C-alpha cells in the first residue's frame, strides 16, 4: 500500500453542486485545461475541445438544456467538453485530404479521450481547492446545446462541468467493494452476498445524507435509474452531426 497526496485527493472526491461567489482566475482555468491536455490521447489525435461559457444568456440556455440544473447557470466556471472531429478534418483538408468520417470507432475514441481529459481537469481543480460536478444532463437537449454553442458538424457536446469553491460538504459516496470491480483472470458474475452488503452500506449513506428521508439501496438506485429508455434520440442526433453513421 502506498499513501500519497495524489491518491488521498482522489479518495476524497465528492461532487460539489453548491459554490461560493469566489471567482476562479483565468490563469488557473488555463492551467487546469493544460493539466487536462496532459492526459493520454488515443493515437495522439487530441480530439477534445473545451468551451468555457460565461455569458449569462448562454448559461441560461445550457441550464434549460440540462433539465434546469440551477448550478449550471450559477457556478463560477462552466466548461463544456466536446468530442471534436472537426479540427482534424480541417487539418486533413488543408493537406488536400478528405478525412473519412462517420466511423463508430472515431466517436468512441473522441468520447474516451474527452472523458479522460475531463477527469484530469476535475482532479487538477480539486488539487487547487476547487470542487465540481459533471453535467451529463446536457445530453437531455443536444440540439439546444449545439445551437447555443454554435457547434459545427463533427462536434458533439458530451457533458459539462461546473467548477468553483465548495459551499457544501456532502460526504463521500461509498463505492462498490473493490473485489466486485476487480476480477482476476476472467469475468466473474456478481456475488449476491457482496451486493447485499453494499446495498446496506449505500442505504445507510443515503439515510444519513438525507436525514432519514431516503434509504435507497444500490439495487433500488440501479432499478430506478436504468429501467427506462436512455435518451433514445441520441443516435439520430449523433448521426445528424455526422458521427456514427457507419
Ligand atoms: C459523465 C457524468 C455525468 C454526470 N452528470 C450529472 C448531472 O447532470 N448532474 C449532476 O448533478 N451530477 C452529475 N454527475 C455526477 C454523479 O451523479 C456523481 O459523480 C455520482 O453520483 C457519484 O457521486 P460523487 O461524485 O459525489 O462521488 C455526473 C457524473 C458523470 C461522471
């Protein structure tokens, strides 16, 4: 076992949804993005664009697009992480090459790289004393996001990120036991006893966090979250943007 400040910081992660008014210096914003860019990139294609959105009227639209999550409008710093295949298409075009597009693999690479970069940004932000939360809710109304941010084809906003100085301490959300997540040699089905223990742990966490109003177990949470259609309009949206057509 090692005990160092990086791992300590990672284990302290909690999503922050309430922020003080304190602004974040632009030099720090740029440093966070640089830390994000230092992440690995599949075949070094660097297919992420981050849009910093400050104008209140644009924030308002993004808040609406995200299912009216208030912190999207009010947080000190809001970043939108985009999978961007356009830039490389432009680079190819300047060399007289018509970059083939629409491959599912390209969309996966761009999504994976963007998520990896974003987590570096969040971790860097947390190391600088900030807190934040991802906003997948932007995918509720992808067309509104595209229009608000003037996204061209080959660019898709995958998620946002609210950042700022924390005005809350919601507490650590217990994760699945490591042995449920880390399998040795071959895939193992979930053991019921492990699940039951974790269900109890998460239920106790919610009871404490909500002062008795909720006692949701992980099984209940999963059933509630996944037993419905998941943004079924996304495939056609992605295809309209020129992604995942083949
Ligand atoms: C890609 C992604 C999208 C998310 N979208 C939202 C969101 O739209 N709104 C929100 O309040 N939290 C969002 N979250 C935060 C998760 O709810 C949170 O990470 C999870 O409940 C675990 O809690 P913790 O981060 O405090 O440990 C998102 C997280 C990820 C990774």
